[in-house]
């Protein structure tokens, strides 16, 4: 929203693994409700950037501010609590517990948050419904298609109404038709909910659904192409 502080503000992020400089000074602002696509070659630092923004890792230098709170100085237990309360995550593979039904997978975060079972089931069913999975609620992950399994993972990430959804190649394991369907379903929901999204993608069509593309090369941001610029490029 105009004039409001960015929901995420990163300044001077540096992260080194051994000899590898994964991040070499990244500044990035993300606005509330914005959908940002992070693109760039393999190994360029995209996942490391996402992990730093989400407080999964702490940068060697630089700061990450989320909702006006500097999170890059927090210890892991506090960052873990923040991630649980405010963030949802979707990854490329292997996110669902294989012995639980689709519905039970989605209820987990609600049950962990202390919600009553009946309420958790009602909420989770509604999210599966919104993702076109009403008929698959009782199936095990192994019985689902790749696209259906990703939808369940998306439902589980959104059921807690996260402030920010972080997605690392959420459709990277899918064929292009399934990828398109999963992505449009996810983005329809986050637009309805006003959820801020930071998603890594290799698919240029994916980026077309974003408000803004951010390109990472060699641990730095390169000039970003902005289909609909919502933020100014300078602080
Ligand atoms: P991308 O997501 O763009 O493919 P990453 O952020 O995963 O890139 O990795 C950036 C660079 O940092 C790569 O050279 C990668 O090998 C290295 N790297 C990432 N994570 C680790 C780690 N935990 N240990 C060692 N090297 C890592
Ligand atoms: Mg990656």
C-alpha cells in the first residue's frame, strides 16, 4: 500500500558457505500483498536469499526486517517461532507425510497451533475444496498426482493464513500443464487472501503471474524487469 513500510526489507545480505559466496550484498524491499518471483541461473543464490528472508538462515552480514522487526539478529528458537506464526512454505518435493491422508496433512499446523480437531478438519476441508481437491481429501499422498500433492502442500501452507508465503520452485517437479494449473490455483488464492508471496521459479510463464521479477546472478540482484512496478527501486 502506498507509503506503508515494506513487509520485508533486506539490506546488504552476505552469506558464504566455505569458499562459495552465495549472497554478495543484496538489498530488497517487498511490499505487503506483493507477489515477487525470484529468478536466475542454478546456483546463483536464490534459495539462500529466500532462506535469509524467511529467517531459516542468518546472513553473515546485513539485516532482514520483517514487519518492522529485525529478525536477522534473533536466535534460532525465536526465528523458528516467527516462521511458524507468520510464514508458510512450499517446496519442490517431499513435503507431505506419506502415512497421513491429504486432509490430515493439512490439519497438522492447525492442530499444532492448538485448534480443536473438528475446527481443524472443517478449515482444512475448505482449503482443499478451494484448491479443487474436495474428492481427494481421504487419499494418501502416494495416491495423488504430482500436481495434486503440490496443491495439498499449498493448502497446508495457507491454512494458517500466513503473512508471507515462501515457495521454492513449487511447480519445479511438474509437467508444464500441471505446473500452470497448480500455479494459477495458488495465485488465485493468495490474491484473494492478500498474502505476500516470495517464490523462486525457473519458468518465465510463472513470473508472468507475479507483480515483480527479481533476477539473482552470482549472489547479486541484476536489473529487474517489472511488469507492474509496485515499489520504487531505491529506498
Ligand atoms: P540456487 O537456489 O539459485 O540454485 P543456492 O542458493 O541453493 O542457489 O546456492 C548458491 C550457492 O551456494 C551454490 O554454489 C551452492 O552450492 C552454495 N550453497 C548453498 N547452500 C549451501 C550449503 N548449505 N553448504 C554449502 N554450499 C551451499
Ligand atoms: Mg534453489
